[in-house]
C-alpha cells in the first residue's frame, strides 16, 4: 500500500500536545516529527511558542492568567485544525494541568498528551539557552520550574524520558502510539529510525 | 460524478473574506453558505466575530489597533486552515483596507475578498440589532460607518449588493465564482437556488 493510498484513509486529524519544562525537548521533537509526518502525505501544523505568541497572543505576559489565555488559544486553533483532518502539534510549556484538561475536554479530535519528562536537574544543567541561570539569578521572573509551577500530567498518553532517550527513540514512541490508534499509516514508525 | 468523488479533487482550500458594515449581511451569508458547502463534502470553518473575539481576542476593544490585531488573528487562523484544504470564512467587519491587503498578501491559499455592499442608509434604516440608533445617540463609541471609518475594498473579487439581491442570489454569485476558479465542484451553485 503506497503512502498516497494511505493518506486519503488517514485524514482523521488529532492534537499532539507536548508539555514539559523549558529545554526538555518539546520543540526539538515537534520539529523532528513534522517533516517526517508530512513526507507520509499527512497534513501537519506545528503551533510553536514563538509564532503563536507573535500572531495570536502579542501583549500577553507570563502570569498564570496570561499563560492560560495563550494556551487556550493554541488549544482553540489546534482543535479547528484537528477536526479538519490536520495533525496539530503544540509545543508550548503549558504548565497548568487544569487548562490542559480543559483543552482535552473541548477537543473534537483525539487529544494526545505527551509529557516530555526530562527532570529539572537535567534541563537546568544543560541550560541550552542560558535561561535557567538567568532565572536562578532572579533576572527572569515567573520562570517555569524555578519561580513558577509546572504541574506534571497525571495520565498522559505518552511519557518521553528525553534525558535518557535519543530523539529518534522518543519520536518512534510517538509514531508507534499513533500507529496503534490508526491515526497514521501502519509502518510509519520505521521512518524515525531512518 | 458524485459529491464524494469531487470532494477528494477539491481540497485546495481558500479564504472567503466577507467585509462590510454591521448589518450588511456578512454573517447571514456566511451562515447560509457554510452548511451548503459542507453538504458538498467540503471542509468549511466559519470564523465569526463573536466566537473569535471570545477565543482569540478577549480583552481587545474597538480602537484601530485592537481591531487590526483582531482581524490579523482571524487572518492567521484562516490561512492555517486554508493551506490545509479548508474553506475558511471570515465574517468580521474588517474596516481597514491595509489590514485586509496585508492578510491577502500573507495568504498561502486563494484569498477571495467579498464586499457585502449594502449602503449605510440601508443598514441604518433596517438597524436589525438597534446598534445604529445607539451609535447615533453616542451610546456606542467607535461604531463603524458612524463614528469610525469603513474603507471599501478597491478591487474585491466580488461585490454583493445585499440591499437589492436576495440571499440566494448573493450566495449563488459566491458559488459561481468559486466554481469558475475550480475551488468547488462544477454545478454546486445550483444548490443555493435549490
């Protein structure tokens, strides 16, 4: 069965909701998966933090209320896309459990919560963007994990241990899960292992 | 050829951008067209003023800056949908020409600007929601057409004279245009006259 044949059979759409600390690997994974899914002929939109903040949430800050508003907007747009057959990927920190649950309950397509679960110690040690050092020094207020809470998912569809898995391993887990739910063609997961 | 066969051939997506004064008939037309296009097996999303204001633009007012932000957000979401094969319909007043042109220039799918051109005298006389009376009385500030500008499109793809056309006539014009651009199956326009 060709990818083209599969494509028309797989226009269900779903929401891949990555959540986790800054630096845990959400965007990296989302950016790894997006072209890979597109090569399969699937429709994919990555709603990443910066583009969304620029286009949907300019002017919002990092208070709980503003974060909730930003995350709700991503959820609203993701749902519009997913119910039209698109795999909508969010890679926002989305630190609050209640808002993630609210978006799940409103979703009209499968909502797949993926906890990108590198522990704080690991992401702080890596500190790829130097943000944790700034947050510890008090230069960044309301920084998730340091001066602002991160509420782990209680029942995520997937947990990715990006501190001890390669990106290919984590991506394969996502693809195997999507295959098991018939949201992508069977055999797609072989792609991530290239 | 069945509607089902056509559907797969018509997943181009486009933006139907209705613009015009309050009461001109934008939402009425959009709400008339949406189920009709869905019955043809097409994917359609109506981004109407109230739902968008609630979900994407809560807190924004009616200053030029806030209106521009609201309209830009609708344009951003419409483009995400349209480039994934959805007919995205906007029914916001969108009074400023430069912002409409900006959205057109950013659109990655056909952008069809539809001027819903009932004259002010007509919509003010109808005043279906009583808003014009309030605006004339000074109870509504920044009301488009009364105390705030409306900039007519200079080169819209379509102009609908809803003051002297029936809704079926206006809708048929839209469908004939979409047929002529091969954005919907040939023969679809017969539906509106149904």
